[in-house]
C-alpha cells in the first residue's frame, strides 16, 4: 500500500528543476481545466514587454512549488530534534503519507484563483479577498469534483486518517492561515501551520523560492539565483523563541544562515530590477487601468472566472488599440503600440498623497493625466523572528544571528504615474518637496 501510495509513474521536464514526477491523482488535477488554464496566465504580468524572456506562466510555477514543497517537507520530517520528535510524523507513517499528499495537492492548487496577468489588476478587481478567495471556490467547484472523488476512494486514504477531510486540508494549506481565517473564521492547528508555511510562508515558502529562481532565469537577471539547496537542507521544525518554546515554527540550522541572507538579497535586487522596475510598473499600470475599464463587472460563477485568461485580454487589447470608441482605448495603445506611455516614478518616503493632490490641483491636471499607488501604512511584521538552531541545542531569533539580515531593505516604494507631457513638471515638483 505504501509503495502504491508513493508511486509516481509520470514526469514532466521543467527548465528550473529538471524532471518533476507526479502520480495518477496529481495527473488528474494537472489535466483539469482549472489547472490547464494556468498555461495562459503570465507569471510576471506585462514584464515580458520589458524583459522578452519573461513569458513563463503560473502552470510551470505551480509544478515547481510542488517540487520544492515536497523536498522541504521530506527534509523537515527527516531531520528532527529530540525535543520535537513527538510532533513531527515519521517517514512512512500514515500521518506522513497523508500530509505529503495534502501538501503536493495544495501546492498545485495554490494559484488556481489568479486573474489574467496574475497580480496586475488583483487589488483593483478582487479587493481585499485576493486570488485566494477564487482558489477556494475553484477547489469546491464541479470541475475538480472528479479529482477529489478519485482521491477519496483511494485505499490508502480510506484506511487511514478517516477522521480528517482531505479536501478541506488541501484548501487550508493552499491559501494559508491568514486567508483561511478571513474566509472561515477558523484557525490552524500547530502542525497545519508548519505544513502551510512550507508553501505560503513569507520567508521559507516554496512559492517565494520558486518564483525568485524562475523569474531570474526567465528574465536573464541573475540577482534572483541563490543557494536554495543549502536553505532546504538546513530547514528544521524548532520551538518558538518568542513563546518560551510552547509553540513550534519552521526555522533553520545555523549552517543555513548564509542561504537566508542570500534569499533576502535576491528578493531585494529582483524587486529593484524586475518587480519594481519603472518600465515594468508603467506597462502594468496601463494594463491594470485597461482591465479595470473592461472587466470591472462582477464575475459571479467559477465558469465565468475560468473563461478569462491572458489571451482574452490580449485579444481585446488589440481591438481597443485601433478603435477609439472602445473602453480603454488610450491604455490599449500604450501597451500594444508602445506609444504615449506614462512615466512611473518611485516616490521618496516623505512624499504624501496630499502633496500629489496639491500638485494636481495647482497644475490643473485631469484624472487621466496622473495617478498614484500608495501602499497602506501597516505595522511592519517581524520577518526575522524565525528560530535558528545554534550549537549545543541553543535557539536564537534570526535577527540576533546576522547583522546582514537586519540591514537588507524590505519596504516597497510608493509610485506616481504621469503622462509624458507633464512629467518634467512633476519631477521639478518632487525635487522641491
């Protein structure tokens, strides 16, 4: 039974991770319409207009997340400290096989709810719920029901852990505790937090690791490459430092500190050169404004949502670019013909929305000539609170182990978008503020 449960007779070749094996249940999910749709969702939005190689998709990214998450799960269950031995399932046990299955399925599902061009118009069209809301609806839809029916009937699941709902566990792990709690008001168990963090964790998450590696390879920007093998090799389930060891967290052995530093540096430089690069921000701005003008009508059904992909938006963009009467004509021209593109300018920390409103009023700018993007001023979470296992079984916070980690910038910039006829006025104004 164990051999049958783990047996993987299918594989697909990936440009980052090489051959990725998967079994008959994962194949059912990969072949489904919701997952095949990810072939047509660009990972980096409109970044391919600036970096021609950035045409990779959420499809290959999701396969990569499954691969990395599996490696991380197997490592954390193999290298176990004596003080958490009772907490981590043993390799080959029913618990181990069950959660490995849940983790891999959740990794494949975690991006099913993305809009066309991924994050470009997510905030504008989906609001506070984000793509995770649609991920949960798609998992519950009739399009994936055959996948879950086949999984529920499998002998290894029927015989073991019958008290759990495997589909609910897949949904939990796919969206993470914060989104699950906002959708259902239910919290995670300590072990569910660990398993979910393997995929969605802000620091060690397989999602973050794969997109850095894949985006760097596809764009040709080498800053995103780092020693992720060493990071995975150093992963441990450790007692929390903040709560006197009463809770458990995903942490690292001290030999992995350098790989953590490299990960943060990679993320910082990729934001500077790709994600927050001014030309990329400008094209995404026009694409977002076009999508808001054409797709703001509420999508009510899963079928309507799944019918939308990048190809639909690109087709409508081409039509709108040559038809002045169609909604979003101006923005479509900026994207398709690369004409009259707005300039994206990163703002200094001291520049406020009131400053920009004053500039707009004094210079009599229309709403179509200027726009801005400010991130909410939230209390910054301590990203360096994860535990580090030092020699002699001592556990410390990451911030106490590395000066470099403390000094790597993490704040996202605010942006202003200005028409090319008025950009010099804005630059002069910003210099005077």
